[in-house]
């Protein structure tokens, strides 16, 4: 079954469709500086409009990149807390646009 919204792929070939916060935590925990240095999260489609990545830093910790071309957003941060990274990514991913997902409605009073 293909991803409904997005997928996460690690350098070592681990692939998860629509990963949860716990799954992202596990993927990040498995990163190392030898043969599994990064993960990429993006829609499972050709030429995706956005992506996020987490990469191991030589000096310790992680570099987190979030890019969304539809919103002209590009952010690069660093962090050492895997839990905080996974949580921040889930929040960021929830705000992305997905084809076929109902749009948010606001009530104007």
C-alpha cells in the first residue's frame, strides 16, 4: 500500500509510509555517522513541493531542514533532542498541503 500523505526514507533503505511521531523517533534514533546518516520525509510523488530531512552532524546532534516551495519556506536548524525533533516534524508535517485531503474551513462570524 502506498503512502496516503508522505513517506520517510533513511539512507540505509528503511522506508515507512505515513510515519507516526514514534516511527520518526525510531528512524532518527537509528541514524549514525557511518552508513545511515540521514532521513528524508516527503510526499510519495514525483517532484514533491516540500520535504524535511534530518542528518547526523559530525560534532553531535542533528541538522533539520524543512523546505516548502509552495510557501517559499526554507528553514535549517540543529537540535540534540530526538523527541523534540520528532514532535516538531509531526507538527510541521500536519501543516503541509496534501492532494485529496479536505481543506480547513474557518467560520466567519
